[in-house]
């Protein structure tokens, strides 16, 4: 989980070390190693500030940063920006895997102009594919609080079930954007792709998170599905998000 996920934040270091410029314990002031560390820390911070400034200056920058900073989650800033972009002009959005709502909020904010609606599917229960992850009902409370705080309750519809269960009862209209970030097993990710993509409208987009070497199961599911399907054109990849458009 990301460094800013409440459940994964390690115990805080003593106060002296919370100063980002403090030297690690035992390091001599003025030592070469200490100097190197400080330079690399300054560079990292500078790079981070540049990335944030670029997002801020882009379309929807202020709200993207607000959602990214205020809602816990693992999406990286560029991924948050991408989701907001992908949601623009989409009226019917299905999200598989909400956690505390970072992606949900970004999708709802990105689609605000056309009053897009987000169906947020998540059982908010411990997950068999990631038993080490702290998925539970506190996420649901946090999810609801975040949705309220961003004033998007009217456009976010909570579906408290697995994506498989939700699919059997989905009586909704065609989908414009399908965002998959739920069960990360090969079987689970493959099922989400094969069960839900037929509901995409022509021109609709499917995007998935964790398409990376850290989740070979997700990568394999995506690659196999796309290799078999002639309905999609690969559209792009940013960090660990991959997406394709239905033709
Ligand atoms: C990586 S988190 C999602 C992060 C979220 N998209 C965000 O931006 O913060 C994965 C979520 O998927 C949910 N999940 C796991 N299996 C699922 C399934 N079969 N159907 C729907 N959601 C599932 C978990 O409860 C968890 O909240």
C-alpha cells in the first residue's frame, strides 16, 4: 500500500527524524554519506514539486491534487491524473475495487461536467488475493466519508458485493468507462475482463491498474484477453495503468 495509506503507515520515527533534512541516527554531520543523502533528498523533493506543479497547471489540476492528497490509496499522482482524464465526458462508469475511494472520487470529479455516474463495486471485506491487505469495513466508512466530503454522493452508487455477484444483477445501461482494480488473481482479473467488457458501449474504454511486473497475474490476464479479442485497440499505458478502447 502507499506511504499515505493509514493502515500501512509504519510507526512514526522520533521527532528529530521527522525533520526531512535530519540525518539518520549515527550519521556524522558533514560526512560524505550524509551530504549525498541530503542532495538526493533535495533532488527527490524538487522532482516531486515539479510533478505536482505540472499537474496543478493542467486541466482539473487543483481537484486532482485535492483528491490525490486527501483520499488514501495507492494510485500514483500521474495515475490519478490519467483516471480523471479518462473519465471526462463519460456518463456511465463502473469501478471494480474502490478501497477508500481515491479512484472513485477522481472518476466522479473527472466526469462531473456531463454528470457522470460511478457504480463503485467493492465488498469491503478481506480479499483472498491479498490476505495481507487491510481491506475491511473501516474502508467502507472511509469511502463514505470521502465521497461525502467531495460532494459527489448523488453520482456515486455503492455496490457492496464482489464484481461477480454484481455482474449477475447488473441491469444497468451500457458502460462508457470500466475501471478494474479489484481481484488481482489471474482468474479474478480475467473474469472481470470477460464478464464486464461486453457491456462497454462502442468507443468505451476499459482500464486496469497494477499492470506491472509486481502483478504478473494482472499483466497476463490483460495480455491474454486482449490477444484474443478483436474488439479493442490498445490505447496507452501510464505507470501501472493500461487502457484500451472498444471499437
Ligand atoms: C487495490 S484496492 C483498490 C484501490 C482503489 N481503486 C483506489 O484507487 O484506492 C483493491 C480493492 O478491491 C476490492 N476487491 C477485491 N476483490 C474484489 C472483487 N472480487 N470484486 C470487487 N472488489 C474487490 C478490495 O476490497 C479492495 O478494496
